[in-house]
């Protein structure tokens, strides 16, 4: 039986390119090579597509993928050259131009099946402000927040924040992920610096009420109404703020899977994760991140439509706890990608 081609797109133009490389290397080692051939393409910081390694068997542990530091410029190809009939693409790309609908639209134009969110799901979950408006509409609980735009009167915005929210607050670029550009602001005097940092990454910023809460995460999988969610897990931190370096570079986190919470709270979090996922027309996969306070109030923080896929990432770990091991999870995601592709094609009358 001939193998199916799985195309890994990784790297990218966003500030989260390092995470993408780590995730892609984990995926390439976890694939069932009895069923798949893996072809890898690196997207450089400047947006070039580079044809990299092809794997017909599990690579050695010391095998590394190309990065911006090791580019072979002789292997740059046209973006459309990634096309291969009946291949499935896994865009292991985080942040802008990876999980914001851009690459998804490109892959749909090429008529390629791909893993993960469709254009709408990607765009709406990547944009924190748009996502909040959608979740408000369907009644998903969230922490209080204030939206700030770069052309606003910032003094007036700071006054609104001080009136509506209690410090500490978290200042976040609206269209960025993996804690990039996020600042914890403990007092009004620090707010201007936090806004300045967030505006480096986006012209729209969300300022959220800080809460003293546990970070509980739930993995979601499915398409077209057939959606399932895992038992929630907990991020156990040994740092004050679970930032980008803590998540991916220093690995200064531990995970409790499943989270030690009541069965009723487990069920509510699973229900709201599925509700939020369906509200943005989720496809493939997402990780839904919640805050849970000491009195068991919970709030959806965000949906991560292309969660980290490193060997220590929460998303595959949550599914492993449910009995779906990493390699089988990848196969399931391929099946969902093919199903979503067939559905899209049928709707093009």
C-alpha cells in the first residue's frame, strides 16, 4: 500500500517561529512512517518557502530541521510548489500568518486538505477582541476587559481602564499568541509601558482584569458538530507569569493531567470548551484555556486554534491521558482534515 504524503509547514514570519520549529520536530518524530511520508517546507522570516527534508522513516533524535540560521537559499521554491495531489498539510505555524486565516486561505486556493482551523475559525480565535465579542454573544463567561486602539486618546483610555478594572491587569496585543507582547501591569503608573509593548505587535490591544486563578486547559477535537473534549489539565507554574519563555524556551512549567477539580467543574469546562469551539466554527483541533478561581468561578481566557505540539505541550498530553497517543492523534487530525476538505469541495456548487 502506498504511503500518504503529510506536508509539514513550519517556521513562519511571526515572532512565534521558534515554537513552530520545536513543534514540527516533535511531529516529524511522532508520525507513523508505515502510513506516511513526511515532506517539510520551511517558511523563512522574510516569507520565502524553502524545500527541506523528506522523511520515509523516523528521523534520528539528533536530526534537526532547517531554521533561519541554517537556510539553504538554493532550495527556495515558489509557494505553490508545495502542492501534491491528495497530500494533507499540517501548518505547524503559530501567530500571525500562521493561525490567523492567512495560510488557511492559501491552502484552500491550492485545493489542499489541511489540519486545523478553517479561515473563519483561525481568524476569529487569533483575534482576541473579535473572539471576545463572539463568546459574549453565546454566553461564554469571560473576565472584564477594555479595548484600546493605537489612535485612541491614550490618557482617556488609561482613565477608562482605571475606572472599569482593578489592578493588576494584563495588556495583550489583540492579534498575537503564545504570550508574545503580553505584560502584567500592577499599577496605573505601569500601564503606559504595557500599552507601548503591546502596540509593537498590533494596533488593537485588549486590557483584561487580572484574576487570582488556576490555569485550566481543555483540548477539543472534531468537525461539523461531531466534537469531543478531554478532561481538563492544569498548568502548574513556578514563575509568577506564564510567559513565552516559560512556555517554550525555559520549560519552567509542570502540568497536572487531569486537573484536580470536581467532576461537576470538569463537565462544565468541557461543555463550555465545546460551545466556544462551535461558536467560531472550529475544525480539527483547539486548546481552550480557562481561569478557575478559588470559589470555582471560571472564565474562558482564549481558544488556541493551533496549540503547541512540542513533546511537553498540553494539547497532545491531554489526549494521551484520554488514551489517544501522539501518533494516533496525528492520524486522527489527518482524517479530520480530509473530511473538512471534502465538505468544502461539496459546498462549491
